[in-house]
C-alpha cells in the first residue's frame, strides 16, 4: 500500500509517497510539470518486489510549496534534494526529466556522493 505523508526538506513542505521494503531505498524524482503521482505504478511494483521506495513532489509542483517567484529553480532543487537525501541516507535516485537532472547534479556534489543517478 502506498502511504502518503507530508514532510519538509530545506524549508519546502511537500508530499511524500512511500512503500515499505528492504534494501537501499529508491528515491523517485518526477519531471517538469509533473508530480510524485507519476511513480505510483512503479512504486506498486517495487512494493511487490519488497523494495523500499519514496517519491516526492518537487518544489513548485504537485502538493509541494510554490516556488518563490524570483527563485532560480535549479539551485532550489539542488538544496531540496540534498536535504531529502540527508534524511533518507544512502539511496538509489531515479529521476525523469527535471528529476533526472536533479539526480545527476546531486551526484556531482561531494556532499552527495551517496547518490547514484540512474
């Protein structure tokens, strides 16, 4: 069963979808103009396979806080992802479109060496 909760990462309140399981958690980042809901079918597959996974609404999308009007999106996403992964711990990050960009950028940062883009 996919659980829906609220959390805050780098000061951005967001919705978190999760499934329980074992292994290194899978963190799913959606694309531009999308939401965590895009991952529901895949999360059901992960749950059936016994893998822990979470998907979040990125800042400004889905049920997350709106982006500040003058805020640059990429640095805000970088800080959001860093805070998310600092809480989740080591994870495999799977992204689509903007989410993939965020995952790859995070993997390039020394503090985010725990991220493995896919």
